[in-house]
């Protein structure tokens, strides 16, 4: 007679499962909620800063609790991203720079225009009847931008945007000369540094402007 060992009462060892990561909070979709969130965030952070200046620990704690109740800085960033998706401040900045003629750089020195208003040469000949000399290129420098409180990469992406152009043998660029080499150049002459207290995207530095 054979004896069988009973397995009753002995629990089976369960394999440990890896913890399931929490899903990121959903993106904010309500523009009304976004406006309320940004308004309250600025209000409570101002209250906290004033309490810090007074040395009011209770006031600081109350303000921080109020900030957390609306979702904290993360909710504020999502609200700001939603607002700027409808009213892009980056596009506005590029528009202002374009109206000033600065998207292709800032002149390092003003061009000399000694006798440009005079239609005659020094010997009395009409300038318009003589071959026009090639104008000298004015040296330019890149436009340096510091974006404080950056919530997206729009300005960073604009600065990194490039295009392919054909460069002629004399250094000019254009499509008329097909003998030159094709090179890649920046679309805008911008140098952008984007900072925020808490970076939400790559390329945005975590830094306190104050």
C-alpha cells in the first residue's frame, strides 16, 4: 500500500508581479478650467511668497495646500499648454521679430550710406546708367532669446529649423545658379534658451530666473 502525501493546507507560492505604473494624468481639455487653474495658481503662489516674506509658516502651509488642491504646478503647466495651443505666444514672438526684420539676424554695424541719395557719380555721370556695384553684405549676429516659464518647445524648434539651399561659387545663395553645392542653413538666426522651475519637455532647463 502506497502512501500519498497530502498537499491540502499547503499554499502555493505566488509569483510576485511587477507593480503597474500609474497612468499619467489626462490632458486638460476645458479652456474654462484652464483659465481658472492658472488664475488660482498665480493667486496662491503670490500668497505663499508674501507669507514667506513675513515669516508666516501657517500662511505658507495654507497657500501650498491651496496650490495642491488645484493640482499643483503640473496642473498649471497643462492649463498653460492648453491656453497657448489656442493663443500661441511663440508665434506672436516670431511675428514681432519678423516685423522688425530680426528673424535673419541683427545688424552688427549700420551700413554706410554716404551718397546713396545722390543719383550722380563724382564725375557727373548718372548712377542709373552705370553698372551697379555689388553691395557688401552687412555682418549680422544671431538673435538671443531667453524664454522664462517655457511650457513648450515652439521657440526651441523654430531656432533648430533648417532648410537646404544651393550656394553659388561667389558665396551667394539662390536657385539661379545650379553649379553650386547644396548646403543646409538655419531658417531663423535665433539662439533660444528656455527655462522653467519644473521642466515639462526636453530642452527646457530647470532654473529659477529670480
